[in-house]
């Protein structure tokens, strides 16, 4: 099993944006040294949940602060981009990172964020698929033309091409079986979210579609079966279970408030606040559902192994720096993951 890191780059209540970004780059460099497989960055808009709504800009800095760790968005919200402009950005980032780019794509889970950009949520999947087909045509062509419902180009020279040929691998993160099946149909690498039982339904849908397809479009030999199959989990590791849970609770609770901040501006009831993923509102609920893991290295390892066995995972997408966690606290979790947890996960 490989270990990656996910980050929204969330606004903390006690530090400036400049400090947050500087700390995250320091953390990325440490993750690189620790042997983390990939750093995946979210894209959200008009919310304190995400301070890097233009992930390509931030990833350009990450690319120069690291040497070995792979990196990429999880995900680019394709309905919000010109496919041509995004293809050119992807090519730039792939060269800036010396071929370490991984491309996560999605349509956008928040109808409110899409609406701010004049995209109707009901139309977003259709626009997303059109944008994906257009963008991949651009990435794999020296000169490309494309005619779709939402995007049309004719004889555009692609002076910028990715370093990884024909293009970097694609990833998809999904909280429903429609998206999970689509990503499997297209041979992408996959990460699930939400409670363990809920994640299993989506992983099973992805795995079934991938098997029918015959495997990943861009197989990765470092993952058993050639496709990364992961789950996102918020993790705090400390010397004792008591210390870890004491640290995790206020920071998971703060993070949940950030996740729900924009929904609360629009929601008419609690169900709308909770959103599409059936997640709880407190650390205790997250821990019960397997979404948050806090404890000593032994406790954390046991829970990861349990979920890996149940879900059939070969990739752990760990979220180590969230809420109001300090850089030092996140670095301690990372160090314990590196020394006490990751060596044992390599054998799974």
C-alpha cells in the first residue's frame, strides 16, 4: 500500500494566508522526504475551506519545493475551465515537476460554487464530459480540432505538450456510483470518500467497471493490479491514543465547520448542510464511521489495515494537516506515519 496526502489548504483561525501557504510548502517538502507517494490538492471556490481555488498556481510552487513526490489536483473542476487553457496549464505543470503530475478531474460537488460561475449543477456532468473529451484531445495532439455541444476548436496548434506522453495519468474522486462507474469505464485511478460502508459501495462500482474495461488506461506497476484504489481519511498520530484523540477532536470539528460553511449560507435544513456524502457533524461521528483515525501508531495502523481489508485498498489518502493544527503537530503525525506506520503498510 502506498500513502498519499490530501489537502484543501483550509483557512486556520489563528494565522494569515501567507503563513498558511508557507507552512504548507514546508510540510510538502517534509512529505517529499518522508516518501509520501503524491500530494493531492482540492479545488473549491468562495469558501474558507480552500485557500487555493486556482490549484495550478499553488502546484507550481509545490513542484519546485519537492523532488520525488508526485502531485496534482484532486480535482480540477472541468466545467469552470477552457479546455485549451487547462491543457496548456497541465503541460506547464508536468514540465515544472519533471513529469510528476497526476491529474484529478471532476464536475464539482457543490451546486453553490458552480452557480457562482454561472454553471447549473444539473448541466455540470454533461459539461464535464464534454470538457474532458476536449481536453484529452488537446493533450494528445500536435494540432487539434474538436466539436462538442459546449466546446468547439478548429486547427489549434499545441505548442505546449506534457512531458509524460501521451499525457499524465487521470484520477477521480467520487461520492456516488455514477462517478465511480464512469471513472472505472475510463481506466482512471480512484479515491473514495465518506463512511467505510458508503465508500465500499462506490469502490465496488468502480472496480466492476474497471474490470469490464480491462484495466487502467495508464497502469501503475507500483499499485497491485495497476490501478490505485484509495480512500480519504483524516489522521492524527501521537504517542498515545489519548493524546491523538484530544488533538483530533477540535480540529476535525473545525474542519467539519469549514466543509459546511458555504452550505450553511444556502441550506434550508440540516440535510442540505450535511451534503451528498452521509458524514456526521462531529469528530465522534467521523471516528465511528472510519473517516477520522486518531491514536498511537499501533492504533492507527490497525484501523488502516481493517479498512484496507474491507475495502480492498492499495492506496491510503491521508489528510494530516487540517483545521487549526499547527505545523509542528502535523509534522509530528507525518514523522510517526513515516517511522511507525508506512513501513508496515508497504507490506499490504
